[in-house]
C-alpha cells in the first residue's frame, strides 16, 4: 500500500510541476508580449489551469501526509544514545573495584 501511494505521490509531483510550467506568467515579464486581446482569450484556459493546479496540489499534500503517517510506525521511540549505553563493550578488561 505504501508503494502505491509513493508512486502516486511522485506522479502527482511531476504533473504539478508540468501544470505550473504551462501557466502563463502574470508578472508581465517587463511588459513583453502582453496585450488586451491575449488577456481576454487566455482567461478561460488560465481558470482551468488554476483549478487543476489547486486540485493536484491538494492531492499531493494528502498523499504526502499519508506517507508520513504510514512511515511513523517504523520509527522507534528510543534514542540512539540509549541504544549505545545498553551495549557495554565487554572485550576490554574490567578494572577491579577497591573495597
């Protein structure tokens, strides 16, 4: 199940990048290529791409959260330092305790 969600997450990421790159820049790019005719005709295409971007971004976030929740089971609550302290190296000779 985790592998299916991981593959879906990667596909959504690639599609999200592609849709974002397809969108027209609204910054104006120093006024190059901006006219009122192209602004009116590209309005419906921009609306579709904006909605598609929002939907795919939402699905990407949901799959990312699902992967995080699924992988949380594999993590342990103990620290690495605690594991090292539990393993005492017995290969070295012990110093006798004085009474």
